[in-house]
């Protein structure tokens, strides 16, 4: 990993809040004297914080406030609790620290992006629990472009985060490759801005770290059934449940 990539990695996880407490303190101590790190942190804040505004605020559950109180030293002033929430707290894949850490490691912006997608596409309701999630980011600047969600190992949804620009006489082609596969397999052509359901019945079941990418190909797709054009978006699968 280059020094630039290392700074981007640290800054991305710092902004997302996925660093350990000790690592976060190290970053905070480093920030005043490291202009490059400050610029990277500012860049991630500019990119992610507007997405957080898409989510409706939710009162923390009493269980969370209890955890906060227990984490504070006995000599500290107790945390003032908010009024109890009458509805029972929901737990499951959405609250999985493993999910958020895994997604952050593969694309940094994943937590905020995933929240934005699920809120805007599901009209505020949590979707059915997925088995795998993938955030496809642009390789040049790690800007998120698509989310892959699979609630079944034999079918997935490809969800756009915006309208991708595709030159005339070109198309986006969707590919995947497992760790032990001999080469990538085409999942078909993709129209910018369109959500699609893709069956995987002729492929092995999805697996953690499985590669997904969108490449720029001729208008009718790759002529050799392998990627020939530049990668537009890329990401790897994270197992949720």
C-alpha cells in the first residue's frame, strides 16, 4: 500500500468511526502536524457527511444508553438517560459491527453509502436481511457508484447510487470472480441508473471476498467474454449473516 493509499485508508476509517479507540487517539494526535492527513480527513467528511443527512434521526434504545453508562469509569458523572423508547429495539444484521468494519475496509464510504441507499430505496424501512453486501467504488478516487445486495446465494440486486456517464457506443458490463475461479464471469450489460435483479443459478454460491466489477465495453459487450475495457467500479463481497 502506498503512502497516499495508507493516508486515505486511515482518514476514511477515522471519519466512519471504525478505528479502535487507541488508533483513533493516534490519528487525533497526528492531525495537527500532518497536513496530508488533515486534507484526507476533510475530503472524506465532505463526501460522507451529506449522505448521513439522508437518514431520519432515530432515538437510541435504552440498551445503548446502559452500555454507554457501563463503559464510563465509576468516578465519572453518570450519563443522563433519555426517556425510554416504548418500541422494542431491533437487532440483527443492521447492527453488526462486523458488517460495518468489513464494508469500511473494502470501500471506506460503505457505511454511509449503504445507509443512504437503504433509506432512499426502501422508503425508510429496513430491507430483508442480506447475506452479502458489496459497495462498488471508482478505483481512481474510491467514489461509491453501486451497491450489490444478495439475500440469497443464487440471486443478487445491483443498485445504482447515481447516474453513471457512459460514452456513446460504449456500455457497462457487470462481472464477478470467486477466489478459485479461472477467470471472471459476465453477469450482463447494465443500464446506468437502473436497478436490476440478477440470477446466479448457473454459478457457484456467493462467497466472502468475491470480486465484482463494472467495466466499460463496446456497445454490445466484450467480444471475448472477458473484460477488455477500463474498470469503472469495483468491490468485494462482505458476508453479513
